[in-house]
């Protein structure tokens, strides 16, 4: 047993888990994804979820009815926010925010965890 009362192999596993949670972005289901099909012009076809992870319904273009990109769209490890793709924070960051009484927004503002623009709301955890 190690000096801190934890078996050395267990401590190594705990350290590896902590390291991963600090570097890996939170896995979140995308709201936009490729279908694997192509248009006649050879461009990829994308699908859009009808509802974002924060519960907001997807907006559509008033004339074409095609889905629009929205704040809160998720592709890969990025979230759409104010016309930019922002990297989704680490698992460790989300763990901290679930235990805290405040949570940041993608803009860096500090809000209540259940505020519509908080990271926890945008990825659908609250």
C-alpha cells in the first residue's frame, strides 16, 4: 500500500482518469451530422435535429423552410455560438459546474447553472 493509503496501481488508474477528464471534451450528441449521402453535385448531405440539446426548437428559413444554424448547434466537439464554433469544455469542467452554484456561458459570463445560455443548459445537462 502506498503512503497515502491507496494501492499504487489504483492511484495510477485514478491519475489517468483525472488526466483524461481534464483533457477530453464532454461527449455530446451532435445536432448536425452528415448522412453519408451526396447531392447530385457531389456535396455531402447534412441532417439537422428538430430540437437543440437545450430544448429550443430549430428555426427554419421562412421561404425555403430549410433548417437554420442556431446558437447551441453541436458538431463534433464544438458548439455554435454567436456565429462562431466554440470548443466544448472538458469533462472535468462540467463536473465542477454541476457541483457549483454558478456556470459560465460560451461568452465567459457567469450565470446560474439552469440559465438558458449556461454551458450546462446548452449541452442538455439541465
